């Protein structure tokens, strides 16, 4: 038995709640709608051999019912809130700004939870990670920047994304770049309520959405602000 199966097997009295697929996800069923970005309701129609995961050694584990199993373990919920069964691949652009006052990072206020977050979003089919990082940054903050092929500092599950279930979860590629001041003007767009440069201080990491505080720490360790 693999590592992920163990996480679920050890909780025999586990009684997760089944979540209904949100209507806006079901409306994007790619087997019914041309250009739809969501999987069909029946996971048995999904070819998981074509899916990438950055967890569990690149292998998706499956439960007895054939649904993919969250590599971070039980969430209390089965079913799907996200577009795809199993891993849902996102990108997170992290733009650091160095100016006379110190180091800042470009953040948005998410329109769903109101939390401060990187201006991330979903990786489109056939899209490269650097292209997706630039696209999401532009859509959510109005900032046009290119990301180098070697900009990715971290890949893995976003274990604390509140939309995760035991069968569908968020994974991301975090790409970082460093710019020098003065701060470029940014404008919130798409699903961002605000976009702003925020000074990096001791309290910021704990105030970010899901695992974004951990990702910021990784970025700061790997990208030398000079
Ligand atoms: C997070 O959700 C990811 O890290 C990324 O920032 C974001 C992608 O979802 P949407 O912003 O497209 O809803 O888990």
C-alpha cells in the first residue's frame, strides 16, 4: 500500500460529507460543452494517466471507488468543488519589489474569501508555466512581466485551499521574480478586489491565503533580494 492510501486507511471511523459539484463547475463539463474546463461528473470517464501531480512521487493514488485520493490526507469532504477530479494545476506569480524602503510583494485581495493572496490562477491546457504566470499577473494586477523558464521555486499541493476535498485538490507552481523600485502602478482585475504592493514584515506570512505564507517563505529563501 502506498503512502496516500495509508493516510486514508488509518481512519476507519472516518465519515466524510459528500459535497455537490458547484453549478458553475458542472456547467463547464468538457464532455458536454465545447471548450469547457471541467471534468464530467463521473470520474470513470477521466483519463488520469494524462494528469500531472507534483505529489506522491508523481503518482495519483485512488480509493476503492476509483476516485483520486488527496495526497495530503482526509479533508472531511468527498466529491469535487474544483473543475477537475484529482490534481487541479494552478500557477502563482510572486513579484518582489526592492526599493529604498526595503522589500515588498505584489498581492491581491481575493474576491471569494477576501484573503490576501498571490495573483494566481489555473494553468490552461497546453499552456507553459511561465506563460500562465505572466497571463495571471496581467489579468489580476495589470502588470506586464515575463517570467524566466527557471523562475519556478516550488511545486506542490496547496493543502489549505478551502476548496480541496479528498478527491479534488489544488496544486501549484510558484514562480518568482524580483524587480527594482519605484513601484509599478497596479490595477485589480478579473477575480481580484484589490491589487497592492505590501511591505514584507514579520506578520505578513501568517495573513496570506491557504499556503501562500509558506510559499512566500520559500521564495524569500531562494530569491536573494541582494
Ligand atoms: C490557490 O488558488 C492557488 O495557490 C492559486 O493562487 C489559486 C488558484 O485558484 P483561483 O484563484 O483561480 O480561484 O490555491
